[in-house]
C-alpha cells in the first residue's frame, strides 16, 4: 500500500485526490494547504487528516509520495523543502517557473535520493499514444513541421478566483499555464529546440501576464514548430490540438484536450489504420482529459518496481527552458537561441 500526501487543495489537488481514490493499493493519507478552511473542507470530504504546514505533515505521517498541487510559483520551494523527508515527489506542471528553480529542484532531489516525477498527463492520452507509436515506427518519414493550438476560454472571474492567477510571480500567462502541456508535446515530437521567436499580448483580461501568444520554433533537426495560445476564445473552449507533418504522412489530433484523431493519413496505409480514428479517440468531460489517471498509475507502477521516472525533472525542465525563451523573445523582439541566459523574462519574478 503506497501512502500519499497532497499539498495544495485547489482544483487540481481535488482531481489528484479523486483519482488516487480510484487506484488499487493506494491510500491518500493526509492533505495540506495554507488556507485552513480549504484544508479542512478537503479533509472532511476525503476523511483524512489535514495540515497547514507541509513540513509538519511529512514529519507526522508515514508518507511514501507527496503530490505537489500548489501554484506554479511555489513548486520549486515546496519540492526543495519536502525532498529530505520522502522518497518520491510528484509535481504538477510546470515543474517550476524558471530554469534556475527547476535546476535547484533536480539538484536537491538527486542529493537526497528522491525521485522526482513531473505531470505531463497528455502524453498518456489514447490518440497521443497512437501518434507516438507512428513516430517511433518512422511512419512520418522526415518530420518538418509540428503545430500546437490552445484556443480556450478563461473569464475574468477565473483569474480573480485566486490572487496568484495571472501573475508573473506565481502563474505566468496562457503560455506557461494553459499551453504548458502543448509546448511539451511539441518539443517531445520535434526533439531539442534550437531557437524561438515570439510575440505576446494581453487583450481581454485585467492581468499582469499575456492572454494570447504565438511563437515559431526551430528544432536542431531543422524542423519548425508553431504555437498558438489564447484564453480569449468565445464563447467557450474550442480546441487543444497538435498537427504533425512529415514527408510520408500527416496526423491531426484535435478536440479540446488532444483527445480526438481528426486526420490520420500516410503514404503507406495499413489495414490497422482503417478504424484508428474511432478506436483511439476519446471524449473527456473537460480540458484535463483522461491522461491523469493513466499517468498516476504509471508513476505507481514505477515506484513499486523501483524504476526511473518516465518524465523526470530533466524532462520537465525542457518545457520551462522553451517558455522562458518565448518570454525573452517577446520582451526583446529578437530571436532567442536556447543557449541564452534569461535577462528580460519576468516569469517567476517576485515583486
């Protein structure tokens, strides 16, 4: 029986708790939030002890895994503080708001022997699993372009819900928050990124950060990537999509959570391709998709078998590096090489 502790009682924390309750040989042992009312409500709902101090929680309870579901700007601090007390940490996306923060997390976890898992649940979506299979089988030939689109809606009420939403210090904008998984998907397909050119703006919301951003990426392979992201889509979420274009094939995965295969075409089609669109599409209730459940099960199996994390700190850091370069480009108006040291990006900047 693996014993889990959870830090952060917001929407994503509740989602983690519900999913853990559905998985065998897992016990949600305790929860922590600095807001005592939230922690107590959570405690009452899931019938577990609550704390307002996470160090006290990990010292008082027998916990094998801690899930960090706090605001993005606190991921680094919380991971570094907790690492000496547990063997495994799961941290929600993004791993941190800055490369420096991610590096410190990785360093401390390595030093303490703590395995660090970063949540990238969309890699476990059924359509994405099928897409990855096609890439690994070299069915695309030479991939020359990958595009991702995040056309979602977030009202001003969403940003006003918590004082950290829409801030540079704790959240970042649409590119850091909503599009983080899609940027991960793009780099996972394209491979190492060489350079970034980007533009961002804030059109419809009263927030510090951008609500709309676009970027063009050049991979070391020479291939191109395009990112479109906005939280201004009206009147509701439209899509969270990825397209892959290769010399021998084209695939479009659409839906609002990369959950539906729209196009699946290759120069050399197989009999198994005939029903792939029906068999490998999903219809999730929200933009979280179904991937969290599969992701957590994978982490649990990994821990039980004493394996290495499939998506570790090094893997999670890649997305942070790209996002930081995007903001650097947007601030300077220049193309940014990924070997840069950030000087203009405001992400993670405390006032």
